[in-house]
C-alpha cells in the first residue's frame, strides 16, 4: 500500500468519525409504568415574596424589608398498583416525612418538621403514614383518584385546617405532576431539539402573565437498555394564550409601568428513558420588580429611594431511591 493510498484511507476514516460524532442521539420522552414499580421521592415546593423599601433620603436612612414564604418538603413512597393503556397508572402515595413552614411578613405562623421528635405530638403529624391514590399519565399529568381516608384529620383547629389544605386536590396535583413532559402522546426527540408549552404564571405573581417554556434535549447518556435523557428548560414571557386557561388577573394595573422588571425562568429534567423513571424535575421562576425615585429635596450625596419586590417559585422533585 503506497503512501497516497494510506493518506486517502485515513481521510475517509476521519470523515467517518466526524459524521458519526455529528449524529444526534434520540430519546423517547414518556413516563413508562409497570405494576409493582416502587420508589421514594422528595419534592420541594416553595413560594417566596420579598419586599424591601430603602430610603436613604430620610435622616437617619430607613430600610424596611419583609418576607412572606410557604415551604413544603415532602418525602413519599410511590407504588404503581396497576396500569391502563388509556388512563395511565394508578399509584399509591404514602407520606413518609414532611417539613412545612408558613411565614407572613417575617412572622412564622406555622413550623412543622416530622424529623423533630416534639413535632410528632402535634395534630399535623397525623399526616405521616397517610396514603392516597392518584393517576399518573405518561405525559406527567396527574389527577386525584382517592384521598378520602387520608383527609380524615382528628383536629378542627388551625393544624387540622392546614392539614386538610395540604391534601387538597390542587396541592396533591402540584406535588406529583411532572411539569417538563411534552403534552399529548409520547414523542421521540433528538439532541438539540425539543418541545415547548405555554403556561400561566404560578399563583402569587404580582403581575400574572403567560410564559412559553422551551425544553431542549441536551444529551443522552448510558447504555441502550436504560439511557438517561438530560433536558434543559428556559422560559420567557409570552402573549400567546394558554389552552383552556383562565384569564390572568392583573393585580398591579397601571402601577406595573413604574417598575423595571427582571425575570429568570429555568429548569431541568433527568429521565431514565428505559424505565421511564424521573430522576429529577426542577423548575424555578424569579421575578424582580424595581422602582426608584429621588425626592425633590434630595441631597447630592444620597441615592434615590428604592422599592424592590421579588417573587420566587421553586419546584424540585428528586428520586431518592
């Protein structure tokens, strides 16, 4: 074999490697369930409203800030009881551990943690060990099938009312839905490609709006039997209406024009495409409103008075085992 022939073969081989490297992987984006499947998950839902008013124009300067926050961290067992091709999977959820904190303008109104021995004497502790049934669709949608027994709380006071609200349909759905899955039927997606959906902003945003969330499959790793898909989400404000969504109620009205607004909306999905198990689904929205004004008698060495309001919503579901 002469030198030219060897070089030509090396070039062809190199081009082949380039082509192979350029080929995109694919992933079936669907939740697959089998009767008997079981796992333990930890889900965090958090809503925060921050308020800060800085007045350097005052003598002495004044700063007022407070925070209103609801944090729920729930560890639960999930067992698939049965699977139906049309309705999806029927799952039993058993609550194993709960941390639940409600703060209103820096004042803690409720603080429960099942990891604290003394808290297990509180009425809210009746939730630990409770079970309810839900249906899980392959596209991540959730509906409540039966939570009647879990809602039997032997306390009519504040703890009991919080426990009942904790097991309301909308809270159960929020806790277990997989936000990132494509709507509709299962889809095969290539790396670098993805899907999108338009959703309403989470409850509590000062100026509610719609967001378009764009999901992109970044990479697929692992063996062919159970490859793992890594998906990135980026959201941005959208004027497109939400299908079957209620109209947003604007709570700021003309005052919204007084603020500069900064938004960050991102998330991730890690999905075992063979087993259909979600390793992680996390999405976070942070919206900051900023307004500043210098009084007419403002001294030159003082900055403007500034009002900052921030809204944070975080959802994080992680498979523990």
